């Protein structure tokens, strides 16, 4: 995730980074600019359309649909950010629950071997969850064309959660912890699985295909029809205007696509690797 100071916003206006949408869209921006120039040339120089041409009235469609497309894009980026923020809250809960489990174990247990076991295993859950969420196969578990029998990797976070609970249960059977302490520790370990399930829900459930493709088609048609009407009022200035409108609309869609799946390797994805490292550091300090 990119670290920056949100108060120094002026400096970022003229700065381009690797994931900037302008870099990604530059070839398409050139195509749109050329396309707009061709339309302007044909209407002004070749067909020599006058102000009385019915083509000029196409702006009515853009005025009407402009409100619709603004609502669609606003909902699109808000839903994507909700997924990003929910992922951050889940990993924040993992940090807190890992600390709570370590604090309780450090007070309850006296045997250094038992403490060393949890000192290693609790951070391992966060590390494995990070790798699990970044595995491409994880995001395909709910798709019909994927045969899970071909998956050579078992659910690694579940294996660690099972080992944690197995150790807690062994401590209870050997009378190192009481029944009440077993229940308390059980709830902490169960929260790990709940967090994993929440992250998998975000990872496995993308924005519905029909909704995503409709927005892309809508933007494409909307932008391609802009030059026809606005050539009459803007002339050849329609080239930079239409190009800029295309950049704004498509950038919103690209940003939404990037942040709606927050567990990948994009620059704006959640720093799950760093969070897992911090969990390891904190657990080692506590136990």
C-alpha cells in the first residue's frame, strides 16, 4: 500500500506513480484523441455540417445519460471501497485477537515449551492467511469450471487453527488450564477462522459480471458518441475535451477494479505481509 501524507495534496497532482491510471490509459487516450479528431474533421471539413443539423441534438442524450452514468460510477467505487475497508477491518481484528490470545496464554501458561509453541504458531496463522489470500486458486473456489480435486494445497490456515485448538485441548486434558480457560481460549481461536472466512468472502465474490460489463460498455458508447454533438460548439477543441472525459470515467472504473480485491500485489492493496510481520513482532514481545 502506498504511504503518503493526505494533507500535502498539491504535491501529488504533478506526481505519477506506477499504478497511476494515466500510465495505464495512455494508449487508449491516444486512440480516443485520434478518433475525436477524425469525427471533427469529417463533420467540419468533409460533410460541412451546419448548426441546423440534427446531429447537434445528440447532446440531449448525453445530458440525460450523464446523470445516470455518474450514479453508476459512484455506486461502483463506493462498493469497491467498502470491500477494501472491510478487508482492512478484518486484518485489524486479526491483529487484536492475536495479541489477546498471546496475552492470555502468557499469563495462564507457565511451561516455557508451551509458550514457545504458541510463540511460533500464532504468527504463523497470519503469515499463512496472507499467502492463502494471495493464491490465485483461492479466488476460484466458487467458480463452476474449477475442479477442486486438482488442488494440491490443503487449506493451510485451517490446519494451523486445528493445531492451535489441538494444543489448547491437550493443555486442558493435562490439567494445565481449567474448563473456563479452555472456553476463553477457544473463542479467541474461533475468531481466527471467522476472520479467514470474511476475507475469503471478499476474495471469492467479485462484482457481478453483468454489472461490471454493463458499466464498461456504457462508458465506451457514451464517450464514442460525445464528439458527434460537441463538435458544433467546441470545434477541434473537442479532441482534448473528449479525451479528458474518457480519462475521468475510465479511471474511476480502473480504481474500483484495483481496490475491490484488496489482497493482491497491487500498490493500493492492503499491506497484509507487513501486518503479518507486525503480528509476529508483537507476539514475540508478549510471550
